[in-house]
C-alpha cells in the first residue's frame, strides 16, 4: 500500500501487509486521516494516511473478507466476512 501526496505527485510512505499476506480490501476514514488495510489472514492494519505510520494491528481468527468500513465518526472499524460475520473494533 503506497500513500501519495496528489498535489505534488509524490509518494509519502509505503505500508506493507505482513510477509506472506495479501491485501484484500482498503478503507479510508471519513476525515481521510487513517487508512485501514485488511489481509487474507484476518488482520486489519490501520495506518496514519499522511505518514504511513502503523497505528493499530487488529487480529481475528476469522478469515475471508467481504467488506471493511469506518463508522461515520471514524471511531470504529467494521469488518464483514464472506460467511456473514461482522466484527467491530474501537480505533478512537
């Protein structure tokens, strides 16, 4: 995952999923200050968009993603799996 300064047309930072994992889906917080990356191994990593700094490493035994979303206030991340399970994390 690479973060870009679109005004300058330059990359700001690069954030990687753990070795051997693939990025499945990405979500950006409503304020645009955080970006969440979900992997095929059930992890959700939350990064500071401006710097690419890892803020949260969220784990679950549930694998297989359907969707990943921030709540409207940006304080919660919800992850839906392909089996219909919905998981939530507080990231305030």
